[in-house]
């Protein structure tokens, strides 16, 4: 019995080592992102770097990298400017939660390079759940086993 247990333990430890060596971590160090950005020549390199910085939690560098794309800010006409002057600030979270009581679907747009958008969306979930919402759709999610685990898992279950 002791010999069988030892063999089983060796087999399991060997399989864990093989598994650990093949998995890739999705988070990148800032230095690695910067190096790739300097060497990369593809037109979308700034957006890719911004997303990588955002996922790694470097909010400021994500915004800086995205701005490096050189997109021009559009100016608005005087008429449009006067139109926007009539708007009054409101708490958008409260607005969305209250509006969700009358709607069947709520759609939130977010920029992949801006982690604050995901933080904001997360802040809505309890209120939306309280108002009867039970389904949450995402554009991109790398965790293919979310329906089994019932939560996002950066290292999916085997």
C-alpha cells in the first residue's frame, strides 16, 4: 500500500510539474511591455501596449501608451458646445441602476486599455442583481471554464 501511494504521489507531482511549465501567465512586467513597444512595428502597437499595461494594473502607463497613437481630438461646433452647456452633472451609477428598473437590457461600453471602465462596471453588479438582472455578457474572456467554476479564474480549472 505504501509503495502504491508513493508511486501515485510521484506520478501526480510529475504531471503538476509538466503542467506548470506549459502554462503562460497573462500578466507582463512593465519593462517587458516597454521593450516590446520600442521594438514593435505594427500600427496597433500602442493599443496593444495600453491593453497590456491595463491588465497588469498600470493605469497611468496604459493611458499614456494609448495616447501615443497620435489620434487627433475633434473639435465641436459652437452650436454643439452650447447644446452641451445645458446638461447637468448626475451620478451615473445611480442613474444606470435606477434606469435598469425600467429596462430589460443594459449595455456598457468600455475601452480595453482603461481598467477604470471595468472597475465601474463591477461597481454596478450588485445593484443590477438586486433589480433582477441575472446574465452578464462579455466581449472577451480568456477563462473558458467560467460556467463550471461560476467565477472568473485567471488560471482555469483542469
